[in-house]
C-alpha cells in the first residue's frame, strides 16, 4: 500500500471502525479478488470486525484500497468514501491496468459475469500457452461442452496486463462466431477488417472484401503488416471451414465444443468445488456452510456453470429452497426433439423452467418473445422497447431482472448496453415454443410496422442496425411472404440497407430468401440480385452514390430500372 493511502487509512481509522459493517464490504472485496474467503472468515470470527478489516487493509496493496473505496460507495457510505478519495492510489500499475482495460474493451473482449469464480489452474494453463505465442504465431484451443465456461475463461485469460504487454502489444480482438454459414462468416470478417482499418486512422478506408477468399487475404495483410503481435480470439467455432478462413499465420485463441477441431485440447469443465463456490457467492454463504443439497445440485448440473448460475440466482432470492430446487433439477419433464450428442440438456431445461416460473406472468410472456432472436446476436434495449411497446426505462428494469436471474446476459462494453442469451438458452426457448415460432416472429414484424409506419429508421444506431439487418429474417420466419416481397423488391429498401449495412448483407438476403422470393417472381429476384452484384463495389463507396442513377443503367426490362425511372420522373416533376 502506498504511503499516502496508508496514512489516510490511519487518519480516519476511528471513523471507519465506528461506522462500517464489514460483511457486505467484504463481499465486494472478495469478488474484486483482493481478499480471500479465508481472510473474510477470520475477520467474521473477531469481536470487532471493523477493527480487523482496517487492520487487514493496512497490510494489503493499492488494489485492496481501491476496492474498499468502491465497496464503500456501493454500500452507500459516501461520507466515508470521501475521506479516502484524496489518497486513492494512482500508481504506474493502475495506469497500466487502465490501458489494458482499454485494449480489452476496444477489442470487444467481454467483461466478467457479475458472479464470478476464478479457476486459477485452468487459467494458468491457458496463459502459459498464450505465452508461447510471444515469439511465433500459432493457435490455442479451449475445448468444452456448451455452457461450460469457455468464453468466460478465454476472456479472463487475457485480462492480464503483463501478458498483453509481453505478448500482444498490438491488441486483442474478440470475434463471436457460433454456427455460421459462409455469407455470415464473410460479414463477420468484413466487420473485423473494418474495425481494424478504422483504428489505423488511414484516410481512405478500402472497400470491404467481397468474397471469403478476398476477406482472408485482407485479414492476412492487416494482421501481418499492420497488427503484428495481436491476438484474435474466435469464440465458439463449430466447424473447420471457419478455421480455414483464419489460417493466415496469426496468433489465435479459439473456443470450441467440437473436439475434432483441436489438437492441443484443454478441457474447461467445472469441478465440483467451483460449482459450490458459485452457489456460495450467490447465497452469500461460506462453502463449508452450504447445506448438503448443494453438492447434489452441482452434480445434477454436471458442473455446468451456466446451469449452476441459474440455480444460484434462484437461491439468492429464496435461500430456503435448496431441497425444492434440487428436486426440480431431478425431474425429467422435458423432452427434446433434437438431443445434442455432446450435451445432456436435462439439467439445463429444468433450471431454465424453474427460473422462468418465478417471473411474474407478464414477464414470462416477454421472456418468451426473446425466442426469435438469432443466435449470437446482441440487441439493445430499444429494440425490445419497440417489440414490447414499453418505455425504454421499463424495458431496462425488466432486462435487469432477467440478468439477475442469469436468464439473460449483458455486454456492458458497448454503449448502449447489449443483451444476449446463451445459445443453450435459445435452444431451450425454441424447443419450448416450437409451435408458436411463426406467431412470435409475426409479433416482431407487426410491432416494427406499427412503430415505423412512416419509414424505416435510418439513424445508424444499434437499434436501427438491428431492424435493417433482421427485419427480413423475421418476415421470412413469420411466413409473411407478401411483406417480404414488397420490401425486397423495393429500390428504396435496397438503397437504405446498402447505405447502412453495405451490400454484403443485402446480397446475402437475396440468396437466403431466394426460394421464398422466387415463388412470387424469380425474374425480379434475379434482377435485384444482378443489380447488387454488378454495383456492389459502388455501394461500398462513401459518400454513398445515387442509387437511382446506378439503377438507371440496368437493362430497361429490369424491375430495378422501372422503379428508378419512376423515381427520376417524380424527382423531375417535384423539381
Ligand atoms: P461457453 O462459452 O462454454 O458456452 P460461457 O463461458 O458463456 O460458456 O459460460 C456460460 C455461463 O456460465 C456464463 O454466462 C456464466 O453465467 C457462467 N460462468 C461461466 N464461467 C464462470 C465462472 N468462472 N464463474 C462464474 N460463472 C461462470
């Protein structure tokens, strides 16, 4: 502990000793990792806990002081926090810590979950391997079942400023992959290239790569020339085609549930003691003090931290229900149509059902609406505010409730915050609501139409991006073919979507929904598609070109030409 901070603690020691109630403060300090459970235990047995806590702080480092300060604020001891504030340490190491925080958040590395237990052994193994990438490029794989904590582990492994400084001074970039088709993968790599190029501050942003091969070459160039000694983290890879696109001699950490992808395997299952630790954190108890059901619960969850977190959140609210939740986990009331070979869903299904059941009825319905979100897509509260027709503040409160129950996760690296489900949770919802999928998607489309009756959003914010990107997907899933034709056979929509998202997504739409569109008119579908492939590179340009002008050079028999001519005439008429 640095000099100033120490003497400040000594100065206001008496005030602190008189006023603070250590248990809650210590909880914060434990979750910041500056205090161990043993230390806490020792303090709790003392007659005067406050005195012992200050005593301990005096022996600790700057981080402990900062954590204590933050804990005071969180527990509403602002008057005491003010006393400590002038001497908050600003040493070199904190400075370094902040820069590495910035590196991580810029690269989109997710933050820790609210309840978090550290897994030092695994962590060290991953870090050790990462250190091997200091000199040479290479891959490291974290393997494990879905929901076993791979992503959390990968993110935690790079949360170490020494490692960043020593091995990856070029930065760390996170890319969630999931189960993607080629076009989606292209879009993901495009946005990665865009992110990397934007950081370079170069004057002329080059146009996005148009094919996977081109994307791979672009990425190779960027990584080799502009971002040497940078780590790419690919989260949740399903198959090897994805890996081929990243076979570019770079430094790579990937997580996967597919064992056949890995040569250097590192399992990430959770052992029993860690599961117990999670339950202890949720219920603010000591591991030794947990009831005997705790062990059985962890066993029923097969150590999956995702499932344990769901149960933990329930127990936080109802601490007397250990036996009850254990029994719920043991029930086998759900039957999955598609049972994944690598994962036993029973416990997850039971835990999800139990967590949903304790929501108020109207919130259960709102949660059900989340079934329609695509996997690996994060959404801002504003989209749900349209879907649910509620004020944004109300939506945020509801989302917070879901997050507290581990039914939903939040990425607060981004502004606005983005929310997402674990894909096993989405599997559960889709399975549960199999018969209502069409209605649920229809609701999305109807709410959108209601909200944006005067035209699509064009602000370019996260909400706008969501609608422009996924409206067609919801229409297709809702079987609203009529709506889908009129949108996709409209030059206005093409122009808006190309301007906001670039042409790749748009072309992808025509390919993906081609079979539906062709039922209406395959000629028109191919006319639009042709227009886009011919003009793709123009539509990448900024300032954005005049789409009507571009469209006028289409063959006169094309629907694209017809609409453009119409608009040109309207323009002429209105001067
Ligand atoms: P995977 O990537 O293997 O599918 P995640 O890393 O996304 O799994 O973890 C799933 C959930 O499990 C997280 O959202 C979190 O709630 C919980 N979890 C994972 N690791 C931990 C941990 N170390 N401490 C506490 N909870 C964890």
